[in-house]
C-alpha cells in the first residue's frame, strides 16, 4: 500500500532542501506533538508516538537532490514494514516541489487498516511543515 501527500512548493533549491532533510536533527521542529522523546544519533533517530511503540528510523536511500527514504532501523521491531520517501523536484534555483510517500509492505493487516486513515493527513501535515520551514533555508 502506498499513500502520498499533497504536493507542496518549497521556497528553496532542491539542494538546500535535500541537505536539510539529510540531517535528522532538523526533523524535530516539524514533528507533531504526538511524537515524544525525539533523539538523534548520527544517521538514526528514535522517538515514541503517543499510544504507540518506540521507533528507531534510519536513512534507507539517498539520491542527492532528488530522493530521501527513511525506514525502520535494522533490529527495530516495527509492527509495520514501511518506508517514508521524500521526492524532490527542482523547479528553479529558488524553489522545488515535494511529495511524501509512505510505502507499506506486508505487516499486520489490522495495524495497516488502523493506520491508513491517519496516514494521508499526517503526510500532508509534514509536507506543509517542510513548505513552511523551507522559506528559512
């Protein structure tokens, strides 16, 4: 199952946005209040989502200025195998378009059914935060 956010326009170059997103410490200010205990350790971050389990994520793929994918870190007991992909498309030297995509493969069907209705609004909110914070990059 794939779920995509709405497309937003970031007010910075694809290079600047890519470099910003390749540092987990920049994510903390964009996360919703349900995320607690956010910690960064190099190319991994961990946090607790209210009412859910502790997650540890890592960068799974990086294609400079185009794609960043994040997935559960090896050894993390995520009940849902997923990847969160940020696709960046250069518009010009001062703006780029951004679409987020959650890719969920297999996992517990009950968990997938519970998460799916909340996923699109959450992706849209993160995309809006990227759009907002990109103006200062």
